[in-house]
C-alpha cells in the first residue's frame, strides 16, 4: 500500500486531507499535538484505513530529520502553517520568526528529509498547501503573505528541479476556508470553502496519470461574502 504523509494533520485542512487520502493510502499524520493525532488515527481506522501518527514540530530541523529521514513516502502534503495577522509595526520579532519557521522553514525541512528517497525511487508527489495570500496583499498580512509568496516560489522551482526524476510537485492555493485559523472560529461563514473542498483538490492532483502534472491550483469560494 502506498504511503502519504500529511503535516498539520491534526485539524482543519490537514485532517480533511489525511482522511480523504486514507481511502487509497496508508497515512502518516504529523502535527504537534499527540492527543489530537490519536483522534485522527481513530477516525481513519474506524473507516477501514491505516494511519500512524508522529508528534513533531516541523520547524525543528533536527527533530524532523530524525523522525522522517528514514521513511519511504509516496505522497507528501506540506500543510502545516501558522497565521498571525498584524500590522508590521505591531508584530513582535518572535511572531515574525515563528511564522517563517513553520510556514517556510518547516516545509523545506520536511521536503528535504523525504525528497531524496523519491528521487532515488524515481517516483513521488509533493503537494504544498499555499494560499491566495501568496498572490494577493492585504492589511495585516505582510508576514503571512510573504511566507505564502515564498511557498509558491519554492514549489514552482522545485517542480522544475525534480520533474525529470519522476517526482511531481503541485502548489494548491485556497482562498477563504472555513477553519479555526488565525483566531477565527469555524462554522460561521457558509460562503467559504470547506477543508473537504481543499482535500478534494489534493485528491484530484495526486490521481492524475503518471504522464500528467497539475503544477498549480487556485481555488476560491464560488460566491463572495455579503453584508
């Protein structure tokens, strides 16, 4: 059975991706909370899937290398992310560093741990969850938007580097998603995308024939908020 590793898998978009991919893959669910990961594993296994969990801070390079370096993974979904929306004049150095370390450094650490094996095996898929904030700017989003611009640049360059090695890379950029993210409560904005919508886009790109590569996906709510 092929294996898919999903970071930030304990809730929201990451959990939805893990549960969707579990229909075809054995899941390696990665997040910081061991307790929440246990709940994800139980949910997947109750539906007949297979899931193992790894409690891990993706911004810790040594921990990532130790925990993931020996794994053989067919699909990697870099989903872990952090959003602290503040004007730059109000943002602390620690808040800036934390967003960059999770959203950008963590993506590099996890990818670097698993990519060499994919290249050796001449197959694999890396899916990076970006954001339309990587194309657009907004007040209070300077750091978050900067990291998501970086995710796009990283993904598109990596795609060119490894495509001839049989490794495909996609960046998926959702717009507004109804999750508990950046201090917002879920369930109060029915016009937004759902985590399951984003998970479906991941399923779509990894289900393409070997000769096909969907390198970039932009998705947004079909309707905009009113009032």
